[in-house]
C-alpha cells in the first residue's frame, strides 16, 4: 500500500467515510475540558492578584510564590502523569484529575491563609500538569488521522477559551467587588462537567491494545472509525507488539532520541518566546506603555485573550490543510517581528506608545496562536511511538512547565536588569532561534498515521 503525503487513509477510504465525525467531535470536546481548566486556572491569577495582595498582605516574594505555586504543581503533575496514564489508562486518569479540579477549586476559594492557599494551588497545578498532556493524548488516540490535527487542537482552543473566560470573569467579579474567592470557585463547574463527561467515554483503543485487551480495542475502533478499523488495528498491533518493552533508553536508540530532542526543544521554545509574560503580565506591560488606569489595562488584556482564541480557531481551520510546519514557521516570523517592534517602541518611547504596544501584542498573540501554541501540543501527542507516548509526552510537558516557570519568575527581574527594549529583543532573538529549530528539525506530520510517524524516526528521518 502506498503512503502519500496525505496519509494512508486516503488509500483505504477515498470516500472519507472513515469515522463518525459527530461522535469524535463530542469526545474531543469533553476531553478538551481538561484544556479549559488548564487555561482558566492559569489565567485567573492575573485578576486575583490585587485582592490576594490585600487579604494576605503579600510582599513581592510571597506574591511571586502565590503566582508560581501552580506552575510548581504542574511540573510535578507532568512528571507523574506519564506513568499514571500508562498504568491506569487515559480515561481513569482524566476522571481522577476532574475530581481534583472540582474539589481543588472549592478548597482554594475557602482557604484562610497564604500557606493553605499555596497548598491548594499546588494541588490544582498537579491536575493541570497531568491534564495538559493526557487530554490531547486522549484525543489523538481516539481520532482518525484525517481529523486528528484539528481535533487535538480543540484542546489548545479550550486552553485559550479558558484564559479568556478567566480574564472576563475576573473583571466582572472585581467590578462587583466580590474579592478573589469566587474567581477560583467558578472552576468547579468545568471540573464537574469533565467528570460527568468522561464517565460516559471509553478508554482509547491504543491503550487497550497495549494492555492486550484487543477485544475492547476492536470494539472502540469499530465505533470510532469503522471503515478504517482493520488498517488501524494492524498498525497498532505492529507498534505495540514489535520491538523491546517500553523503556526510556529506547529513546536513545537511533532516531528516537531525536524525537525527544524535537519534543523537548519545542516545549522549551514555546515558553522561551515569552508567551506567558503576556498571559500573566499583560496589564503590567500595558502599564509600562502608558495605560493610565488599571481597568483600561485589564480591558486591553481581555481583548488580547479574545484575539488568542480567534488565532487558535484560524489554526484549527488550517492545520490539516496547510500542515504543521508552515504555521509554525510563519508564526515564529510574526512573533519575532512583533517582539522586535515592541522593543523599538519601548526604546524610542513615542507619545502613542500605548496603542503601538497594543497592536504589537495583538500581532504577537495571533502569531503564537496560529503556530507554536497549538502545534507544540499537537506534536507532543504525535511525535512519539505508542509504547513511549506516555513517557515522551510527559517529558516534553515537564520541560514546557519548567520553561514556563523560568520565564514567569525572571520577566520582571529581566526588565529591571537589562531594561524593556532588551528584554523584548531577547525574546525576539529566541523567536528567531525557534524558527531555525523548526525549519531544520520538525517533521511534517500532517495526515500521517501515528505508527507511520514512528517509522519516520526509526528510518533515520525518512518517510516510508
Ligand atoms: C501554552 C501556555 C500558554 C497558552 C496561551 C499554551 O499552548 O502552553 O503556557 O499560557 O498556550 O494560549
């Protein structure tokens, strides 16, 4: 059977009756609630900070701790999540995380002091760390190749919707003078929705097959992708029974170590281009640019949140048409230009700096949202062979959260030490490095069967 650029399913099912799109979209939407919680719980802190400062009498160190505790929890979650989802399955992992999200949201909103608040944020962060790669992995393993890119990107869309909702809810709750507690409690609603939804969904065929539960894998595929079932079963069979048992050392055999380099490299670069300086500190950046009132800065931030969602919708429409690489490359160029231009605005300090920075941030966020944002998470669920997907996805996710923590806790100090223009130019340089990394190392996975991608690495980066 010939494999074309569009993938082996074209050969098998030219009429495109390979799947049940409606069911598959429903499944992706439920699992993507994990992404919504990821976005909400990370975004919510920016609006809550002012209230926490007052209630817990925060100084700059304890404020940094209040912000970054979630990221510490997420690193631990990403570390544990690979083993957990391989051991108990993707479905049960998401169910346990949904419970932690819901209970954690209520507990956070009730905490009487900073220590207990931080403990709750670490707990919720743990669930975010696990869900940030198990949700896209669950979707990737349920989706037929033709729909996979767009569907996995549902998760990133949900992350951006979560961030945007958190900005608007923060704004509404702040305007109503209700303080920080309800801001966190609201996250219990999507937590419960994720729990209920996952109870109705099945385990992924690939995980079932890896556990030798072929009858159930067969049943799941029969439901998800009836016309493609035989081909899918065959390729899953080859992947889960061939070769040595799963081990981290497997990565270091020829070819697979490079898959890990690409996964981890993209994870770090996604953060090093500075996305979360915008997500967490946008009101501060607008303040630097001369926005006089806090509410004006927060409103501008909410607009950035909406544009982030719009950019991600554009990515979903394009990913399976033009492929992953063009979006990544165009996105890196856009980010580099926007960051360099913002550095220049800060350097020159024109009268209309506020508007120029708003335009710069909007171009930057669109460029991130069509490229690095969705494509990193998609590739981290596609790059690794089935047996190593849990471990590989987990390592890249840990690197992503580690990079996130590093950038988030150094941004304000960088501004102090090297100044605003050089800070933005540094991120611009990192966007240029990201461009070359993607150009030379990232393969085009569009339309490829997951097992076909494994072959690419094993054959010294050649498609068969
Ligand atoms: C990143 C997050 C970021 C979000 C913004 C995600 O892909 O991993 O760190 O906050 O995009 O949309």
